[in-house]
């Protein structure tokens, strides 16, 4: 048995207790959901453009349509997600964009590339099982 801090009222309560003895907050249920969110956490590392023919090349990163941050050419950006997240990379000078659906519960490394044939940006998952020593 251990004492944990009640997330509702801040009092110390037993982690075996069903409810907080001070405010009645459901402790076990809360522990379970906290545990679940830890397991379901995912990490996404986005690598910016590496193709030197592109001038500028800073990509804006959107998570489920909300602007998050930008990643410069040759740089990388680490994102923690707690649910499946649609990641979109857009270039400031035009509306071309790459999309990737990031899943929780694993590490995903995404390389943004510009496809000259298709004239669009793409987000390609890098296979993390084959070590990318140059990444
Ligand atoms: Zn409480």
C-alpha cells in the first residue's frame, strides 16, 4: 500500500482506496486511466526536408489541424501524442502538404520529403528497426 496525492483535493490517500476519504474522488478508476494514458502515449519525431534544391524549406506542422510548431530544413521535431493524431506538414510558400496518421503506443520517425514528380510533399515513416545512423 502506498500513499498517493488525490488529484482532486490534493490530500494524501491510500492507493488501495476506492474513493478519496476527503472528497470522494474515485481513486482506483483514476489510477487505471492514468496508467492507460501512459501506455497509449506515442512519440513522433519529424525530420525536416533534407533536399538541398529546396530554398527555405521550413515546414509548418499541424496536429489534427491545429498549428503546433515548425521544423527547419535538416532539423527535427519531437512530438508526444496521447491519441491517434493526424499530422500535416505544410510549406509556407504554397498549399502543398503531406499527411501522416500517427498512432499512439509506439515511436514513429517521419521524414518529410518533396516528391519532384508528383510536385507534392510526403511524410514517409522511417523503419526504426533498421537503425538510421545518419538520422
Ligand atoms: Zn480528494
